[in-house]
């Protein structure tokens, strides 16, 4: 398969060494790390090493959980590309290419694009990055089937898989509140989640992620963020993508992370379990 060949070529040239900006990981963090996972993480880097890091991470999680938000922040912090296959699909949809017509119904019904098409799109994206001298990545939305995970496994050395988790009753609200600025492309969320604690379960507050005034009038909603389509996407996630979690769990690569709330609460905790440090200039970047 041509796509696989390109992926293979990319894998061969991008290398598989993990260089992570980590503060000292003296002991394994209590949250989420399976035994041995900490050993995959490199010791504290020097400033020079921060510039050379090259991690290959995957973000898993249900639609609406916030994979894009956290993957994008981490990619800025680590200086590596954030590659979201959903974005690649939407770019293809926005083009006038022959694939566009084929994809529109699939995506708007919340179904998965075929493994061949998605591998082809990812392969092209990796090749482009390779030409630009990119190395390392955070993959978001791929793999979504065990077959995709096996294809990836055959060609890339994935260092770490972060599985973001959020209570089910909140996911739908998060998807319905999602907005994109049609001009700058940034993602926002108008949903204000405020769930009271019940039966010993803690409550949860997630403030909305509001756009700056310049974006406010340009907000659009994704065609697949309607209630009916989100239900279908959640159903498909349970059927097709949850087995991917097990695939990586068995390999000892899965880091489970239960989001405790919105970004202000969750981001520092995520950095903590990843033993990452945020420097002042990174904070400014992530906030931008
Ligand atoms: P997302 O933005 O990740 O929710 O993706 C939007 C849509 O793109 C999905 O509902 C699928 O139709 C398609 N898609 C994205 N990534 C994949 C993938 N890895 N496999 C199959 N379809 C995908």
C-alpha cells in the first residue's frame, strides 16, 4: 500500500527516540501511570535538550473530552507538531478534491472514514512535515480503530498514549457548546458545566472557554456537533475506539487521566502527571 510505504519512509527518517521535557521523575506519579511507564520518560532535560526533544505521543478520548485543547497546548509546550486527523479530514472537506464528496456524508453522519483514507491523509501530512524538518508529534484522533493502531505500531515507535477521560453526562454538553472561529480557526467552548456532587461523587465545574471579542461574531459550529450526530460518534467511539485503549494498555503505554474540571484545574494536573514543567514563555504561548 502506497500510504503505508510513505508512512514507513517517514518513520524511518523521523527516528523514534523520545526526548521529553520532564522535570525529575524521582518516583512514579500516583495518578494513572502503569508500572514501568515512568521508565519511558526521560530524565530532566537541560535547556539545550528542550530544543531537541522529539516525542511521539498519542491522545485518545471520547468526542468532546478536550483532546484537541490539551494536545495543542502540549505541542506548543514541547515544540512539536499537533496532528489531528479530524483537522486533516476537515481540510480535505473544504477542498474541491475528489475525496471531498466521498467524505462529506460519512463525516456529517458521525461515521468513521475508512482506515485506508485516513492513513493516506496522515501519511501525506507526515511526509510534508518531514520535508519541513519536523520531528516528533502529538497525534490526536488517530488511531481510532485497532487496525489503525496496528498499522501505526508497524511503522512508528509510540512512546506514550494519554487517555483523557470525562464523565459521560458532560461530554454531550461539551460537544454542543463547541465553536470554531471561521477566521482564525481557534476552538472555543460556550458550555458552562456545573455538575453537583452526588452519592459520594465529586461535583465538577468547567468554565466556558470564551473567544476574544474579535472572534465572537465569526463563530461557527461543526456540522457533526449536533445532538444526533454526537450520539452516533459516542456510540462509534465505544464500539471501535475503546478497544484501542486496551491495545495500548496491554503494551503498558496507556496513561489514564481523569479530567478533574476545566482547563485551569486540569492543565496543571496534566503537566504534573506528565512531570512536565511550564516555563513563563510557554504559559504565554499556551494562553495565546
Ligand atoms: P474529530 O475532529 O477527531 O472528531 O474527527 C472528525 C471526523 O473525522 C470523525 O467523526 C471521522 O469521521 C473523521 N476521522 C477523524 N479521525 C479519524 C480516524 N482516525 N479514523 C476514521 N475517521 C476519522
